[in-house]
C-alpha cells in the first residue's frame, strides 16, 4: 500500500539538501547507526540490496533471541529502503535480521532501485515462503518473527493462512496494517469505479498487480477475510500498530482487527500523542520501534519516551 513511495523518493532529495529537516540521525551505541528519518533512509539506501544490519547469513540466534526477525516491506519498497531503521535497531539489540525484496514487476526490473511489492500477492507470498525456509535452514531456528509494513502486513498473512506458514511464525507485528483493505482513498475509488463498469483492474494497472487486490471488497480481500477467524490464524500472535495520520490506508481503522484473542491493536497516538507519523514515517518512528521491541521481547520491555515525531521526514529530538 505504500503508493506514496515514489513521491517520497523525490522529496528525499530535498531532505538531503536541507530544505526539509527531520533532525540529525539518532546514533545507536554500536555497531550500526540508527536513523529515524524515513525519507533520508530511503535516499541513502535506495541502490543497496540490504540495509546495514540485515541479511547477515552467518548470524546465529541466541538464547535470548531464538527467533530470527524477517522484515517485509510495502508496495514500492524493498529490503533496504523500507527497513534502514529496523535492520540496524534490531541487529543492535542482538537479533538475527533478514529481509527480502519481493514482487518486483518485470516492467520495472531495469530500475537501478528495486521496486518491490508490485506482483500478485499470492506470488509474493510464495517468495516469502521460500525466504522463510532459507532463513530457518541457514540459522537452524525453528520459527521466525515477522515485522511488516503496509502491504507487508497483509501479504505474509496469505503465507500464514494458505501456504502453511503458521507453524513457522510466532510474533507477527504489523505497521500501518491493511486488514480490511483500501477504502475511500483515490486508489480505492478508482478501482471500485472501474469494476462497476467492467474493467479488469489487474489489466488496467499492469505495473502493480497487487494494488487492486488490496481494495476493500476485492476477491482477494474476501478470501483473506473468509473463514471462522477472518485474517487471524490460530497459534500466531498478532500485534497491529496503526496511526491516525495514515494517508494511504484510509480509513486508518482498516488496521484494527477486533474480536480475536491473539490480536493486539495499538493506536500509536494512544501511547504517544506527540507522534504524528504518517504512512511512511511509522516504519521509522522511534516510538513505534520501541513498541515493536517490547512486543518481540516482553521480558525486557522498556518504557516509551514518546519522542516528538513528524510526518514523512521524521524524528525530531
């Protein structure tokens, strides 16, 4: 669902030029610096295959963190641009961190920046299945934790629900989730109007086969929400972190999945009123990040500092 990523890439140039200012990067002690500025991260990692801290295949899980963490990007993102904050932060906390770039459209394959999340979600879920198997095989772990953003909150659930992934996933943490599909946004209105007049959205928007699948009420969303438990899969612990300032997942309440004992729903502003993260910045918010750390390791949870966070270009001291 991260459809504003293309505009974000252009704005990142202004950020780096000093026209926009999200404050200096917040450096972690060691070994990786952690920046809480999403656009700056996008600009500095856009041609990299991986962000610093992730996809270190020699990493072995520890007794404190026995499950590798797999990061799943959103529409238009990739393993590096989406996850510069989390790859460094989680690695600094002793996790084995991995991320894949999935769903790259052949139409966009010539781009110097990998643009993922464009393919059919069913196909991307198969890519995730293969990647999880590789991570388990290389690390010796038996289960993983997932942290996803935008489309990366929905696509993995197809893997969990329909491709046998539930037995391999413990925590499933979603940033700006889209459990009820895209609603009244421009994309949703366009796709709904087209369907009413008989247009095949997958053919109308061939560069992004995933986009029409995420529209509220689409056949794909109906499939995801089918069954006794809806999107929830027994045995998997879900945590949904959403922001009232989401400008892509509209309404932002699409990220709420009530009525399931294994679902925890957290409105970011209910914890930190001074966090104004939008759809992009929630993937770099220091406040959301602390909630994620506490979710993955509740035995060592730390109190939130509730640092002021602005939309798009992020963290301000």
